[in-house]
């Protein structure tokens, strides 16, 4: 593994180290600091983080389960290419869960909840000026806020478990497509919830989560080296 940004990978030994290592590597893969084909060394990372190899191994296993790493016996652990099939599956799961969440929270929204969503939109407008990671974190916070308000923690865990490949495409889309429409979709979702229009809230969420279907072919075409099945996106 030869990563010039390795020196910036820091963890706190006052907290569980495994989840931190998982988060750092996941973020680096999503934002393309670690490109497909890069080999990750369990021993090197353990030395860098000043931990045993066990938490690094556990992070690798979880990342492999999420489709981000590939363990090749006797050869090593490598960053996987983006799977179009996994992206489409994750989008399908998100729509099924989050459209119902939007409908649920629109039944009895309170003013503090609406204010929180509106502030996230304000922050996203600021992040639109060139900070992709912040923008995507705020987008994630927006959707998580809805799930928490609905009390659907297990449903949100399902979303978290499947969204890794989708996040990689969403990061790439930030640089190829204007984010104004994404923000306006959030505005329409919040407006429907504030008006207690359950069906409109659900429909607005479905429209929002289908946006990636329009962007995916162009992203796969322009960055085909990152995909293992780019042709399936181009033919969809």
C-alpha cells in the first residue's frame, strides 16, 4: 500500500478503534483517495494506527461484506471496483424504506424537527460551493434525521448496511452534475412533511432517490475504469 495521505489517518485510542479504522478506510474509498485495485496491508495499517492486527482485520471483513474490499487468498486485500448491480440494489432498498419513512413523519411533524431539516438544507447550500464530503455528510444527516424522527432505527441500519456502493457513485456525481436539484428535492420533501401531506412526502422522496438512475449512465461512461460492470449501466 502506497498512500501519500496515510499520515492524515488518525484515530483516538480513547474510543473503540475498529469502527474508527472502518470509517476512515470507507471514507477514503468513497471519495476515491483509494482507487479500485489498490492493495491494503493489514500489517502496515496496524503499525500506522499503533494497534494489533485484529481491529484492522475486523474492519477489512466489514468492508468486504459491504462490497468495498476484496480478499484474495494468498494475494492480499484490494479495493473493489464499483458494482452497478449493487448500486441499483441499494437504491431500490433505500426507496422502499425511505419513502415510507417520509410518509410516516408527515403525519405529525413538530416545528423543531422541521427547523432541523431546514437548517440542514441551508448548510447544504453552503457546501455546494466545493466541499463534496461535507455536502454528502449533510445529505446523509438529512436522511438519518428523518429515520430517527420516525423511530425507525433498525430500518436505518439496513440502509446504512447497503449504501456503501451507492455513496461512491453519489460522490462522483457531485463533480459532474449540479447539486441545486438535489437540494430542491430536499426542499420539496420538507415542504410536504410540514404540510402533513403524507402522499406528497412519499412521492417526493421517491423522486429524490430515483435521481441516481438518470446520472448513473453518464458517470459510468466517464469513469468506466472505476466500474466492474459499466456496460450494464450504459444499457439500462
